C-alpha cells in the first residue's frame, strides 16, 4: 500500500466508527483523539478493525505511535507494504 492508501484506510475506518467525523480541517500532525473527539473505545475499534481487515497485531505499547494521521501512516507503512 502507498502512504496515500494507508491514510485513506485510516480515514475510512474512522468514518465507519464515527460517521459524523469531519476530516476537512484535520491536521496530519495533531492527535486524532483531540481533533475528532475520539474516546479510548473508538481508538480500540480502530486497532481491532486494522486487525480484522489486514491481520495486523498491534501491541499495546505501540498505540502511542498511532496518535496522529501521519504517525499512523509511518507506523503502518512497513506493515502494509505488501498489502
């Protein structure tokens, strides 16, 4: 997957979880939780959806690396390079 495809995947997953999420003004370097008012359950849903769709096992200690849109892409890029 390309970086753009990974970014779109994250946005798609968040939209599936919260259909009212607005991405027009999302800064790629600011925490998604703050910008989209995501709670801890929403965040876990994102991780679970990545596991379901792409068989990714993301260890809990790596969760902070999924804080922003850019950090999600950076973290997931090597894991999804053959997807």
